[in-house]
């Protein structure tokens, strides 16, 4: 087994941290911060997954 950590394991914690910081800069109440951070996390992950799928489709076509 390899002793290296795959770089994609860092995506989820980074997305969550970025979403929480951004949401906290927009709202003051915790319930609003959690809701906004959750929606933003899903949006960012959706864009990342969509882009990855599109690039894989482009890359595998000959």
C-alpha cells in the first residue's frame, strides 16, 4: 500500500470550511449560517462533480 494520501480527500473539508466562513460573513444567527453553508456546500460540490464528469467525458472520447 502507498503511504501517500490522495489529494481528493481534502476536497470535502475545504468545501465545508469555505462554506462556513462565507456563510458566517453573511449572517449572524447560527441556524442561518448552517442553512446557508449547507446549500453552498451542495452547490460547490455539484459544480465540482459536474465539471469532473464533463472533463472525463471529453477526455474519453476519441
